[in-house]
C-alpha cells in the first residue's frame, strides 16, 4: 500500500527588502514580484534580489533616453507624466514593473535550469528556454509600449 503525502511548497520569505531605484522610477518590492509571478520560498531572497537588481539596471539602461526626455520636459518622476487620454492611469508604472519582473523571471528560469546537471536537468533546461524567451518578449513589449514604439522591428538582411 502506498500513499501520497504532500510536502507543500515553501513559504515565501517575508524579509525581502525593497530594491531602491533611481528616483524617477519607484522602488521595486520583491514581495510584489513573488506574488505576481507565483514564486514561493524555494527561491531564496538573495536570488530574488540579485535577479531584480540586474533587471532594474537593464530596464533602466534601455529606458534612459525616454526617461531623460521626460525629465527635460519637466516630469521628475514617472508619476508626474500626464497619461494620454487613451491610456489607463498608472500605465507607465505597470509597464515598467512588467518589464522588470519579466526580465527577472526569465533570468531565474535560466539559472534554475542548470540546477540539475543530469540528463533530465538538461532536458528540463531545454523545456524552460521557451518560457524564458516569452518572459523576455513580454519585457521587450512593455518597454516598447512605454516608448511608444511598435512591438516588432523588421530589418532587411
């Protein structure tokens, strides 16, 4: 006779500290990232923090020209930017968070793929490549939306 005993999932670490930002964009809350992307405590706070710090740096670099234009136009923070009439309030902040969270999640997926060096680990890594790419696409689209660009760029080869 066999039985299944669920071990459950680890609880998320509540000691996550906010990731400070550059003043134009608000601080990033790791607990928001954990909740929105359904990440439990099996991913340590240190890994979450590292992924979010890297994602913030990357997204801020990609948006540096757009941010400079907004500051020059007299909007010192993202909350000060008037929202176009066709857009919902808080759209820029939501898109920014999506870009940061998606970038961080893609990074975590790629790092956890190498956790198991066995053949099954390699196969799992290959299966995780597509979802990681989808998160990176989500981040790129969010950045394009902030900048008012189309989602795709086509070049002739």
